């Protein structure tokens, strides 16, 4: 499940705990997409959170709702469809 978690966080919640290998893979994929706008990843046993600056994305891409862009990136990081 993917959802907005406040103004600056998009969260993926799994129904199972991530393995260390899965976390390492996600961190590697995050590092490939990390930018001034999407700046950090926070992982727990079963969640992945991307932290971002909405106004930076809005200004750079002239969009009203930047969460859609961050959700696409989160899908890439987590590797879900």
C-alpha cells in the first residue's frame, strides 16, 4: 500500500518485514534517484518512506500535486508494480 504521510512524505507499507537484502537493494535504487527534491529514505521493518520538498518539485516541473511524481519514484525504489 502506498499513501501520502503528511506534506513531505510518501510511504509504502508492506504486509511482511523486509529482509536485509531487500533493504540494501532499495537503498541502492534510492541512491540512483536521490535529488535536491527527493532527499532521504527512511525504512522500518515493513515501511519505506521517501522524504521530499514539494515546493521544489512544484516549481521545477510546474505541477500542482508533486506527490504523483514521488509515488512513481517510490514504486521504482521498492520494486512493486
